[in-house]
């Protein structure tokens, strides 16, 4: 597997004063330019019960309970690993009104015993409030996997940024009836870029 994967889918107050001084990068309306994190517990090291919801399977595991070493910390997300699986890891996010771009970075490691075809797949998606797919940030199949775990880096930039929307960030895996694939994720960072304008 290629170790670097890219894609595109899309401060203090004043003494004696009652008002805090604005941050240097903040506009008069309180807008703060720059990249801001949207996920909670993106490195999974607060355990499976903080920030994330797993459906269809237990997904966040300690390193001691997995057949590979995690990239960092003590936990990682393990999607797949058995046959005929339909499972997802998800977290609600709120994208600010002035967001102009989303950026996802992660550590990834995929291992397969599949020998042909693309029967195992994982999709990194944004869902709208009704549960429909609002955007797919990236997809991988067993053809992106190796015989052993080699941690690599993922970066995906997405524009439009779905500004002002309440969404669900989801990693969704499906596997077929034979020769499973394991998709491992660690150190997820999903950021939005706020641009305050003139």
C-alpha cells in the first residue's frame, strides 16, 4: 500500500477591565480564522465510549486486543477482520457557517487475504441529518491492502465544506463471505478552515 494517500472529492483580558481583548486572529465579530478540529477523541486513546458510536461490530480496540501494533497511543479503530460484515464508526460534527474547506488526515494500515477482485470496501463519508450520504471523502478496497500492516498517511481535502450543517462523520465497512480484509485507522484529525473575510 502506498504510504501517502491524497484525495479530493470533493487570550487575555486587561487589568481592571471587564472585557477580554480579542485574539489577534479574531475579527470584530469574534470570527477566528484558521483550521479548527471537529472530532472528539480522534486518536481513540480515551477509549471506545468517548465521542464515537460503533454499529454492527466493536471497532475501537486496545493494542493488546489486536493482531497489529497501533500507530500511536494505546487504541486504534479496526474495521473488518471477518467475513460478511456491515459495520460503521461514526461521530456527529457541526461545521461552522464560515467554513470554506475540510481536511482529513489519518494514519492507515490495511491487511488482506483476498486474492482477486474488490469484495471488501471501506468508505469515509459525511452523512446529512436524514442519514443520507452528503459526501464521500475517500474509499478504499482490499486492493489497497497488503499482506502485513504497514502504517501510512492519509490526507484528503474537501470543498465545499458543508458550511453551517450538522453532519455525521462515518467510516463504513463491508466485507464479503470469504477472505476478509482488515482496515485499521489511527490518529484521525478532521479540521475545517474558517475564513472571516473583509
